[in-house]
C-alpha cells in the first residue's frame, strides 16, 4: 500500500469518527448512521483511484 491508499483509508475511518462523537454528544444517531455510506463510498473510490493512478 502506498501513502495515498493509507490516506484514503484513514479518512474513511476518521470522518465517521467525527460524526460518532457528534452523535454521542447530541444523542441523535442519525448523524452517525447517515455518514457511514457516503464515507465508505468516497473512501473506496479514493482507495482505488490511488491504487491505479500512482504508477
């Protein structure tokens, strides 16, 4: 794995973590649940673009 792939995975995990903290503070789980799918889609797109585009 190169640096860009690690960055994509890190962001894919970090963004839902922010929404998890907001959800815990506000006691509204919709923030966290609605952030999972877009974060996964964008993270995997970035991962595969980094995988094929850095050669």
